[in-house]
């Protein structure tokens, strides 16, 4: 491992030296590759254009990030903490890379969805092959930039981003074969959220009782990051866990709310309106931050914010726009 880490540091230094002019691109890639982009941008778009793809995005993202957390606790991956940026002073172990894993899973879902649409539209064979090659090449390019950005930012070693990409694709492939996620009851959402949370917390408690400190990286981050304020509580393992659980629970609440209305048969203008309004409201919600002085309140609000982020595009916006359109139609009839 020392040899692997040494080679990784040399590659990071090479990237920092050779590609320093692309620092802005790498920073943007790391930001966009975060699952936050999936929850606040990709999901509202896909949910209203193709509901099943939107649901698959959330399940792949949540289950993938949960598995990433467990694997990090098992593998105890080091991070090159001695050279970091504000967005990469993360507090969890480094293997496998969460950004590379999340981006791989999410892009795999989107690429396969686009290819499925092309098949349904009876795309000519030759054009389909060009589309297929182009989309997979695009995904490969995106993953390459994301992986380079994580190494360039010294947030991960090369082997960690490679492991993340492979694991992310495997998770997406496995979840994509599961059919019950498209018709899961509220009870299933509740019990799945409870099980995933209990398993992670129980795993942490058991290992801590055995003398294994799973938060060892928090001390390292505080020690090696250039500035203490770069170490954010929302990058800790439990903050990530509760955000994801809030997202999954919020999806279940949205789909089974009395206000939920199916938008599949709605006009394209209505769907477009839902997407635009949802994205606008989610950006406003994203600006809502809260103090981390009280851990329990911070975790509770993180869970709640994530749940609301899924309620907005699934239920609240379609219901509100549907109610407005219905009122206008009644006015015209009068």
C-alpha cells in the first residue's frame, strides 16, 4: 500500500504541475459529480420526463452511497490530506471514492435510459450504434474528468477512484434489474430506510465496542487541512447517511401522498412547467443552511431538508400547477 500511495502522490503532483490551468474545470467536475446534483437537478428533470428513470436514479444514488459508506468503514482508505482545497477537506475514509462511484452509477442509469428511449422510438440500427458509442464515450469522458479532479484535488488516490467507478457501475446494473422499486409501497420505503440506517449505525456501534474508531479520519482532516473552516460537518459519514435516508424517505412520502398526481399523461408544457418550478424551488431550498453546533438538531434538519427536496418535484409542484390549471379551466367555462 505504501508503494501504491507513493505512486498516487506522484500522479497527483504531476497533475497539479501539468494541468494547473484546468483547476477551475476540475473543481467544477468535483462539485457536479456530488450526488447533490442528482437530487437537486437530474431527478426533477427525469422524474417528469420518464418517471421510472427518475426513481431508478434515486435508488441507485442512495443505495450506492450507503454501500460506499460501509465500504469506507471496512477498507479504511487513507487520503492525501496534505494538499487540499476547500471543497475536498472531507472527513471520511477515502476508499472507494464516493464522487467517482456516485457519478458512475448516475451516468450509467442516464445513458441506459437514453438508449432504451432510442430503442422504443425505433431508431435506425446505424444511428443507434453511433448514439450508443457516443453516449458511452461521453460517460467515459465525464468519469475520466471526475477521477482526474479527485486526484488533482488530492482528495483520493488513483486506485480509490478506479474502485469507485467499478463499484458504481455494478450497483447501477444490479439495482436496474430490480423491478419492485417502481411500485414500492410506503411501508417498503419506511422499512428500507429504517433497515439501512439501523445497519449503518449498528455496524458503527459494534466496531466501536471492539475498539475500532471509524471516525479516525475526522482528526486527520482537522490536522492536515490548511484551514480549519474547510472541514465541514456535512461531509461526515453520519451527515451523509441521514441525507440519503431523508432522500429515500422523502421519495416514498411524495409518491404516496394524497396530493400526488401522475404526470405521465400530462402535456409536455405541463411537465416542462413542473421541471422549471421544481428546479427554482430546489435552488431556494439549497440555500437554506443551519448551524452545526448541536449535532442532533443538525442531523435532524439534514434529514428533513433532504426529504422536502424530494417532496417538491414529486408532489407539491405537480399538485400546485394542476390546481392552478384546473382553476383556469373552470374560469373559462364560466
